[in-house]
């Protein structure tokens, strides 16, 4: 990247979307890349083999250092420091309208509820659930129109969510969802009507 031509530099600076899928990188390489992509708006950092210790956390730090315009953010990288992830959500929060994250701790959910209050489309892949924090997201993120809770156990979904889902199912004259131990497809997807019902 150090010998890039002016046309290549222009191409990089005009790039709005970036998608990493099973992409391993060094700390220096990912920092150098993000430095050349200042106008990114949509970033999808998919899971990787995580061969370089600390590189995934460095990637998230570098993103906030060099790319200020992010509106859609997907972070599926493993072993990212929770504090760095929370700082990233706080940094981009007010401008995010789409967010998809791996949640390895309760502070991440609290950060979403506190900072990403304008998000419209939210996906949370949970490793550790906190009923209060997910309810906080539902109450504070008032512009939310779609929520996916991925890899949540049935018993970890707050009762207020189930009540809302059941109320909408009854209105739609659909059968109530049977509470098995694991959600169908390991995902609970809530639409606008269900979200509005839960907020009542």
C-alpha cells in the first residue's frame, strides 16, 4: 500500500463499503488499510481464523481512528476486547442505523442501549445474556424496526419479549411459538409490530 498511485488512492478514498470474510490480517496491515479508507460507511468484519493475537481488537480500534462515517457496522470477529467494542459502539452510536455484533459480555448490551439509540436494524449474537440490558435496548432504541437475537437460549429471552411475541401472534391468528429449549434456527427475529407491543 505504500507505493499506491494517485488513481488508486482516489479509489480507496471513495470506497464506501468493505466486507471481510475469513480474512486474517496483521495489526500493521489492517491499520494501514483503514487509514486509506476514510469515507467508509458500511463495514462487515466477518469471523476469521484469528491467527495474529490482538489483531482483531486492533482492527476495531483502527476503524474508529480512521473511519468516522460508519453507519452500518457488522462485527463478527472473535476475541475482540469488550471495552474496545463498547468504545466503538459509543463512538459510532448516534449515527448507526444498522448494527450486528457478537456479544461476549453484559457491558456490550448496555453500551448499545446507551449509545446506539437511533439504530433501526440490530442483530445480537449472544454469549452472555442479561435480561435487563436487552430490555433497556428495547426501551431506549425507539427507532428499532427489526431485532434479531441469535444463539439465545429460550430461557434467556426476557418474559416481556415473549408476551409481546404472543400478543402479536394472537392478533395475527397464528399459533403461539412453542417454547423449546433452543429457538428455531437459533434465532428470534422481532419485527416492528412485535417491538411496539413489547414497548407498551
